[in-house]
């Protein structure tokens, strides 16, 4: 089959809706309008989205806004699954996972970071100062020190107390929307129309030592393409990893799906792939270049922040069950 014929056949069948759309340019991309500056973020963290949103309103770059926005949660010790104050693994170590993506497609991540609150900033340094994308464990901690980050103790009195309580039963059963509920994933569009994203987490409470979730994995916890849009995830990392959900959502938007349709398809994949889907939460939020937002999850109870035009709002997500 000649290449041209192949492309024609493909666009008429496999990606039918997208290909039939009149809003496609020659690169097969939906034609997007430039959005106003906007910040969206997982869960109900108004301080984080306000920080990023206000930065965007004064002309900050999306990359700076996502970093500083999620840093608000990393520093908040009341939040027990992000940054300092995060719940430890079952051996008592607090280990952080984070990633960041720039509009040009550059990415950086850290996994199993033990000595720094601001995992997202170390991830940004990995992106900007090394030839690599991910640094793990001891290497990541050493790199952070070399970059001028100070060594910190991440286990707070409260998380230590909760951990000692947990040790009494050692039951590993993350509670839907409670223990799993604090990973912050954020996507920002700046006044130039560029998109950046960040995702940061201490992962599942009382996870096995060494466990890494979806949050720092480009394509799973976060993905963006500055020509199309971006997506971020929260919830059961194992299910999100297996679906490569954020990448899937961006590719679906590229093919013409709305952010909402794309998030729904990604959650349906997870539901189909996991017979025990009723036992856990998984959620995605997405934004396209036009600033249109989508959100979908398995269980009722997930919400997301949206800051635009000076308004910082929390919206309940649609859900499957
Ligand atoms: N996705 C995170 C993880 O599995 C957890 C969460 O979002 O709460 O590490």
C-alpha cells in the first residue's frame, strides 16, 4: 500500500472522529485557540492554585508557576502525602517522588528522595542541570545537596505518631479518597499560551520500601505537549502506571477528543484492566490549548482547582461509579 493511501485509510478508520473533524490541520492536530492564563490542579488545594494563578496573572512563565504552586503543598505539613509531613513507608522512611515538564517537552524527575521538602525543585534541577530525566534515591539526594538544597528531616512529629499507630496493625489498605488524597498535579497555561506541568507526592502511605508510584513518571503521572494540552493523575499509582494514562489523554486530545472525553476514556481503560477497581481511586484532570478542562475519576469524592481571571474555584469531578 502506498504511504499516502495508508495515511488516508488510517484517518478514515482508526481515528475516525478526529479525522472527520473539520478542525484538523495538515499535521493532524486539532486547531487550538490560545487560552487565557489558567492553572488547574488536583484536589482542593486553593493556596497552591492561587499562588500559581496569581503568578500567571502577572506574566510569570507556566514553568515557574507550576513549580511554585505545588511547592505550597510540599511545604504544608498538614498535607500527609506531599513533601515534608508526608506519611512514611512501612519502614518509617518518608520518600518523595516528583516530576516537572516544560513547554518545550523537557522533563525532570526524582524518585525516592529522602532529604528535601521541595522534590519538584530538585526535579527541575535534574531537567535543567543534568543530561538525565530521572534521578533516584541516594544519587538524587546527593545531587540536591550539590545544587545547594539543605538536608531536611521529612518525618514530622505527627506523621511519626500516625506511623507508630499504624505499626500496631500494619494493615496496608489505602483508604479511598482519604489516605490517597493529596498528590498534587498541576498544569498551567501562561500569557504566551505555553503549557507546563508538575506532579509531586510522598506516594501511598505505608507503601513497601522502595516503591515508586506514577507521580514522577512522565507519561503516567504527568504528560503534556505544548501543541495539544496536558494531563495529570492522582490515585492508585499502580493502576495509573499500567495505563500510561496522562500520555494516553494527551494523545486522545491530539486526535480531537475534548479533555473530558479523553479523561473518561483513560479511566474506562483502568476500570477494564483492574477487576478490583471498586477498591481504589484513580483520577485525571486535563487541559487543552484552548483552556478547556476535563476531569474524571473512578469514585465520587475527587475534585480539582481552576484559577482563571482572578477566580479560584474548586469543582467536583465526574466519576464512574
Ligand atoms: N498517585 C500517587 C501514588 O500512587 C498517590 C496519590 O495520588 O495519592 O504514589
